[in-house]
C-alpha cells in the first residue's frame, strides 16, 4: 500500500504541477496586462468569492464528507446502490448550488457590499473609490456561475479519486488556466475594460472543466441522472458530516476573505499584492499539501472501515512526514527568495518593481505559515476519514476567531502585511489543535525513525538556505538584470539549493525506504 500511496501521490503532484505552472503563467499574463491597480483588485475580488464558495460546497467540505461515505458504499454495496447514492447526492447538492448561484448572480451588489465593505461605503458616500463597488458587482455576475460548474466538477473528481483515478481530477484545473490565459491574450486586450474579458475566461474555464470529467464518469458506469434525495440515508450522512466540515476545512479560505474585506479599506493595490503572494504560496501548497491529503483520504477511510488501527496511524504519520520533507524547504525557500521570485514572474508590463517589493512583504508573511497550511490539510483527514467532523469545527472556529483578533491587532501597524501574518498565525493554531488532539488519542503516532527524519529535514533545510543566501545578489543587481538574466539566475539558485538539500539528506543517512508508510 505504501508504494501505491507514493505512486498516487506522484501522479497527483505531477498533474498538479502542470496545473500550477499554467496557473503561474496565467498570473504572469494578468500581471502584465493589469499590474496591481484598481482594475486588478476588483477582478481578483470577483474571482475570489466563487472560489471561496467552491471550497465550501465542493472541493473542501463536500469532498471530505463524500469520499468516506462513498468508500463505505464501494466496499460494502453493489454498483446500483453506489449509482443511486451518486444520483441523489448530485440531485440534492445540485438543487442547493443552483439556488445559491442564482442568488449570487441576481444579488451580486449585496454580495459585493458584504465582502467589499470599504468599496461599498465609498460608493454610498460618493467617494473616489466608489467605482470599484460598481465594477465588482458587474464582474461578479459573470464569475459567480463558475461555482455551479466547479461544484459538479469537484464531485466527479471525488468519485474518480475513490476509484483510484487521481490523474483526471488533478489535471482538470489545467483547463481553467488555459481558458483565462486565452481570454487574457485574445479577448481582454480588445475590450475597453480588460477585466471583463478575464471574468468571461473564468466562466468558460468552469464549463470546460465540467465537460472534461463527464466521459470518465460514463466509462466508470457512474454517470447517472441526478435525483432529489434529501432524506436518503447516504445523503443524510453526508449532510451531517459536511455542514460542520464547512468550518473545519475552509478556515483558511474564510480567513482570506476576511483579509479581502479589511483590505478593501486599505491602499489601492493591497488586494493585488496579497493575491500575487498568495498565488506563490498556493503553488507548493497545492503541489504537495493538497496532493498528499487527496491520496491519503481514501486510504485512511479504507483503513477505518477495515478497523486497521496500526496501519491507519502509520498512513497518517507518513502524510505528516511527507509534509515536513517537502514543506519545510519550500517554506524557507519562499521566505528568502520572495522578492526575486516575484520579480522573475511578474515584473514586466504594468507590474512595477515597487509592486514586486510590496508583494514580497506579504509573501514572506504568508510563507511562515506554509507548513501549518499543509498540516491542516493532512491532519484534517485523520478526522474526516473516521467521519468525525465536530471537533475540527471547534478548532476551525477557534482559529477563525484568532485570525479576526490578529487581523485587527496587526493590520493597523503592518497594513496588508499584517493580514498575511494573521492568516499564518491562525493556521498554526489550527494545525496545533488538530495534531495535539490526534496525538493524545493515539491516532497520530510517531513511527520508528520519525524524529530522526525531522532532524534530517531541518539540517538539510539549513544547509539549503545557506547556499541560496551565498548565491543571492543584492536587490539592485536583480532590478538591473535583464528579463532573460533574472530567470536564469533564479533557476541557478533554486537548483543549487535543491541539490544541497538532497545531498545533505543523503549524507545524513536518509534513503528511499524512509519515504514509505509502514505496514503491519
């Protein structure tokens, strides 16, 4: 099973890598087109709202509740019963999401006022930033239907993941990036307000993702006609698991929305700087953290059904070790290379050196929470795979309240950077509560060699950072270098850092067998 986990993890990571690379290309194109001004602030706002709800209704809370129940049906029931569950879940969820989507489109000014209060108040008082509220309301009408498309896409992906077909769902986001890139290159430049073209790119990207999944569901015999089934036993079970899981698994997204709300009161560019820095943070988070959580959730669910306690603990420990192996050096690398990475990726066209410098501050703040973000994704599966959603809710609420307090305390002295600091701190609190609870209950157990493994990772990361700092020129040299020289210099530094990290691990005695989950 450990080889299967590694193989599945590699497949998901590789497909996610393709998506994340295209995602960076997308952001580079957007930065070149609009920079970090008022128009980009509004577009990122209009894109963030449906994406936040996506985490609630689709990829986050729904997947964590749906996969364990579907795994039970897959192991204990015949195909017709599995098909009936899928039909009733899709019909029930589809009805709810249709109502929500229609409300979002019709009442977009209300939604905009709720999450962009600063812009709304300025519009209400005929202030200079009032046009942002009007523009955001218009763009939200275009982007909100993305929620409908991506909800069914995520459901299809969860079904395919349960069947072990991880590559399809992991590759699907590529189409969203292609759609937005295409819109940014061919549609937006020909429009009086380019942000409208980008919004239509989001709309069609969601539609294409859904259409891509359908043939794979049909081939698996699980493409069924949706049916209403609110009181169906399986649907009821998923509902009860999902509703509290909304808070538990989506805390980081709620925190980001709170950041957006507060940022609407701050200087122009704040939302864009936070967006670009968050996008760089999402690269390793999606590539490693979400990929690991995706592959171990079905495995943990199966071990829970089989009542294999030791293998359950070993699999969870494997997930934590993989987070540390990949997350610790990624966190350190993002912190020390924040400004160079932003310069290489975004500093051309409308995106200025000042934008790179301002965004680097929030990226460094976000980076301190990368390992915590990744651990939350993985440790939460230790609860959801056992169909326990109540306690993660408590921890999520504690983390969310902490984030609110940190936001108020840090935004005043540190502006938008304080918002990133608050998000990272609340993620650490959430991860700590999840991990300590699992440890106290004996669910999370350090396997033989785990503490040595952690020490080796820390040592290797220290060596890696030393090499990178030794090779890193000053800020002036970065700004004076050409568009060709900057990527080459960054690639050399990252390559040398990775080589130093791997060499130190090897010298310290780490071998491929240490990457496998123990089985009993």
